[in-house]
């Protein structure tokens, strides 16, 4: 397990000089693979977001010198897209870049790594993620046979594809088809309502003439969801309707130490954790990650007002919230993904973890919640891992 979980962190609202703080957060619209953003590669998605972040940082009067660019990416072309995107964004030849891969937690891992760099002396770091499923290279083995995917774990430990793994989680944890469909409907309705209220406007960076997220369905209904067949097993409960979509998009944040923040509103990173869980049940990673993070930061879940978690599958999310004692279909509707999530928006793998932090910034800073409000971002990772990040509104 890797962790920085705040043992040396001061009490809330009394921040150490090197405390990492998110002061700006941006993203592209999320496009369904093969559709609106189908001709935009990873650099074309990431570079506009990086450029927008620097414009934001300059507009609030913070030092513009960039110490590093850290981007998560899963299925791209290789060749360090973070460095290429930094150059394409006009950040300058002196700005380095590094690309990281923790599968669908890659974007959040990039934020963790950027925060760690701030802790040990960096100034401004841009961290996030990007995925273009539409332009991902087609790979083959030397024999010419199609290459499906890399293993998430050794086969003898269990290496399921994500859909069958979600079915296993649903069966083991008793998450019914009815609850999955109800959550999927909530995701679409919450996302559509948030978009209608302008909740995404300030974070959005238009790309290739695309101005809004493509996947959310205003006319989604319980009846439509109920008609969809199971996607992975003849008698299964996971469908195309209660699962995320394969998507294109980018998201990133600007991190500075508290000593450079200058009173600008932001999110102080109070701790972060990455942990491993059983590879056969990868969707349960957030349970261990959140519990460990809360323990190490001496925080009770009841103190956390805002939670963002990747909705890879409704089955997986509900299994995790059940284990944590949360009810997003009832009493915790206002806390967990209150403006929708990946079931409605889509799941651009390398960007999704960073998108959680962008959404925390919107719900906590742009919504002007009181200083001291706490939030968590958490996601599950193929192969059996979980990430969790605790932030405080400052």
C-alpha cells in the first residue's frame, strides 16, 4: 500500500506551507468513443485543458512557472503523451512531463503524484489524465493475432474482464438489477439537471467544436433501462444501461503549495491512499482505500460532505457504498455523485480519476461551500486496487 495520509498534517484550516492545494480545475466534454471526439487524439484532448489551466492560474495572479506535468493514460500511443501535450499547449520547452498508468485510476494517481511533488518542493504542477479510446492504436502479437488487453493480474489469482467482475461483485454483495437500474437512472437525471443548471460550464474546455458532454440522456427512463438485456451473462444483472460508456476526454488540475496560494480559494489535499484488494473483485477497491484514508487522517465518514467516485458499473458503486454505510439512492443522495457520474458522462479511463477531482472542485469551490468542508475522491482499478483522496475546502 502506498499512502500519504496526513499524519503530519495540521488541524483543519491551519495548513502547513507545503500543503498541496488545487487552485484550478478543467476538463473537456466527454465524448462517446467513435462519435463526437473520434478524430481527436490524446494530445489534442489534453493540450487545450493544460492551456486553460495556465490561463486560469495567471488570471488569479499566481506564479506561472510550471515545475511538471503529470498525466494518466491507459490505451494511448505511448511516447509520453504528457510531455507532448505540454509542448503542444505552448507551456515551453523547459516544462517536463511524465505519463503514468494505474489503469482507470491513472488520472487520480497523477494528482497523487503531483501532490507528492509539491510536498517535496515543487511549485506549480499540472496533474490529470487523458484517454482517446477512439484513436487508441490497434495492437497485434508478433504472430499477427489480435492483441486483446494486458493482464490485470496473474491468471491463477483471477484476471476477469471488468464486466464479468462487476457481475461477480453484484452476486457476492447482493446488488439487485432493480437497484442498479435505479442508480443508473439517478446518474442520468442528476447529470442532465446539473448541465441544465450550468454546473459544468466553468470547468468545460471546448474541443473540436464540441461544447457539451455527449452521453447523458434526458429521456432516460426506468422502463427503457428495464428492457435492456444483460451484457455479460445470460442471467446477469449488468447491462449497457447500468454500466459506464467507453469514452474520450481529458481532465486536469493545477496544484500549488499553500505558501504560494495567496488566499485563492481551493482544495487542500489532506491525505491520499492507494491499496490493493483481491484481483477477482477489483470493483471493491474503494472500500479498503476509503477506510484506510479515514483511519490515517483520523476522520469520520460522517464529517465528509462531498464524495465523488467513478461509476464504472452501478453494481460496483452500490456494493462499495453499501460496505461503507452510504445510501446514494436515499439519505446520501446529496453527498455521493450528486451531479451525476460516469454512467451518464462516460468513462475515459485515463482521465476518469482526475475528473473526480475536477468535480470536487466544482461542487466545493465553485459552489462556495464553507471553508473546512471535507470531500473524498475514490475509484476502483482493474487488477484489484483502490485509490482515495481527502480534500478540504480552503
